[in-house]
C-alpha cells in the first residue's frame, strides 16, 4: 500500500498513519492498486465519500482492526464503520482472490463477507462482540466507558451516512450521520452494548460486571461531589483514561442501510456481522 501513496501532503499524511499504526505490518501487505481502485469506485456505492489517501489509510486500518476482532472472537462480530466497509467492498470487487490470500497470511483463515440476511445472530450482539475484542486489543477493560478507535472511525472521518458512536452517561450509543458526515437525530443505546447486556449474553463474567458497577458508583459519587448536589454526570471517550483498565478485575484483557449501527461483517471462526 505504501508504494501507491505518493507525493502530495495527503499521501504523506497517509503514509504516517500506516507507519505509526500497531497494524503496520499488515497494512503494508494491502495490494498497491487497491487505493486507486477504491478512489475510482467507492462513490458509486457510498455517495459523497471522501476520496483522499488519508481517508483510505484510516479506513483500511479500521478494516484490518475488524478482521483482527473476528480472528480473536469466539462470537459473531459486526462492523460498526461504513468507512471501513467501503474498503472491504472495494477489495471484494478489485480482487477477491487477493483478499483471501491476505486473510490467509495475516489472520490464518478466510474472513467471508456476510449480509444481514445471512447472519446467524442478532446484529447488536455481534456489535457487542466486536466492541469487547476491540477494547481488549487496546488494553481496555471490556466494560470501560470508552470507545475503541474502530467505533469512532466514522465520526472522526465524517463518513457520509455513517455511524457516530459516542459515550453518554457511561453508555455506548450512536447517532445517524447525514450525507455531510454530521451526526443528527436522537441517540440510540443498544442494550447489548451495555455491561448488563454483555453479562446476560454470556460475553463477560460476573466479576467483570461487578467491577463495572463499582467503577460506575465511584464515577457517580465523584460527579456528585464535583457538581455540588446535582448528582448528574456524563462521560465521553476522552474523559476516562485507558490506563485505568489495568485492574485485577479485568485480567483477561489481552443510519443508512441499517438501524442497528452495523455495517457488513463476517462469521468466520465464530465471528459474524451484517449490513
């Protein structure tokens, strides 16, 4: 991929994204011609999508992060980013064989693309599985009130008709995004993405849930003190440091088109997704 990201400032910034990524070795294995193909064709399926190298490099990194979540997960996974999905769709059209070879080499398995109708589980549960694995990859506790980069990708890139994920009152939720890449309308907080939903689905342990409840009580108490007597509080992904996730209770750390906040996905090896 680096070979094809050449001279302009946008290309230089894209190269820096790749070089600084924890997934650098995988990103450099993306076919050099995919960027130009995506640039020429993505707008046909995703109207208004930016066509610059920075957007592509960030979206490609998000797709590789999702593939990593699928590889690690024992549950079906869904893709929360339409930006990343634009690269996946372009790659399938560009060369499905090269995509299969890429997955064999870097993830030791095939990662098939599934539509919503092919999904074997509820899409919100598949999103929860992705959230857990993405948090683990970034060394967060599974129930920390902070979103991993994969879930904030569309919002950061202002993806037209994407998903603007955010944290409200310690709960993960999302808003729809318009054709200009701006969030609008009411927020939706899927139950499956909340700690109790993960617990009832068997995705986290009772110990993890109790850890979450203790931390939630501490944050509410702290907010109560800070605000005098209002007792109100809110949280977003920038207000809680991931360094706090190194807790013994978290020792196993390692829209358009859809109403569930998910784009396409895969069911390989127990992972799955849908659009």
